[in-house]
C-alpha cells in the first residue's frame, strides 16, 4: 500500500517501487543529472575545445573543460554504480553504461536507455 502511494506520487510505475524499493528514484535522478553534465562537457571538449587547441593553438579550453570533465566523470561513475546496485543492474549493463559515458553523444543514448529500463523495473 505504501509502495503504491509512493509510486503514484512520484510518477513512477508501481512495478519499480515494488521491485527495487524507494531509494531507486532518487538514485536515478542523481545518475541522470550527472550523465547529462558529463555528456555535455564531453561534447564540448571533443567538439569545441580540442578543435580550438589544434586549429587555433588555444590550449586553455582543453585544460579547463578536460579537467572538469575528468573530475565530474568520477562523480558520474559513483552515481551510476550506486544506481546499478540499488536497481540490481547486471554487470554487463553497468559496464556498458559506464563505457557509454566516455563516448560523445553515446552517453545521452545510454542515459536514455538506462532511465527507460530502470523506470520500467527492468534490469539494465
């Protein structure tokens, strides 16, 4: 009964609340935020900063964005592992999501798939 009210109030399917508990929605939000932050920084690094470095000789953006991306990827790694444990993801799914976070644009696809499957109560 409590899980049904929690699922209804949070907008998540009842199966998710029953299967994995109440900690998953918060972990999912943390994961999604970090996935987007890391994805945007990686896209900026690869599509803007690296071309600036090699075409215009400006190395500053690579140093700043690259360092920020590296530190924030570590936080993304921790949030993804936390969600994987709470939602009982498979090892293969967890590794694919973590590797997807290192490839520009693929990180957004991996986040979307992981979110959809986690909300549906499926294992990633």
